[in-house]
C-alpha cells in the first residue's frame, strides 16, 4: 500500500488495522503457498484479547468454538481472512445500529 499510516484516511487506516490484526493471530500452513489462517487456539485468544468489550462470553471456550464453527465455511478448522471478514461485518452491523440509535436519541433530547 502506498503512503504511511499518517497519510491515510480514517477508512484506509481502519482497514489496515483489521488486516494487521488478522496477521497478528494468523499463520501460514506448511508452506508459503497456502494463505494465512487463524487456528482455533489463536482465534480464541484473539476474541478474548481484541473483542472482549464487543462480544459477550469471549472467555467461554464452547461459545468461541461455536463461533469458529459458524464462521468456518470450508470446515478446515481454521479461520481464513474471508471468514474473519464475515466476523467483522457481523460485529460492525449491530454496532452501527446502536450508534445510529444513540445519535437519534441525542437529537430528540436537544
């Protein structure tokens, strides 16, 4: 990507943060030809370290395993970037609704 983080727009910066977060918890399978994936163990770690304020039960192993199972479309036991992105979208959508509701309630109280 061209430019530094300081030169990025907020949206470009946010995308870089999401990609960097995926890379922080993912690893390559066997050889460099395979795409990066997050193992179940590292996914559970990511949930508890990175999403403990937005998701409930991040420390619950069964809940984390169910989330992995739901996201893992190809059933390989690991989370690809595309599957990770599904998680981000699933979190962002309800958060966006909450933000909009809060903005509306602030408008009505003024």
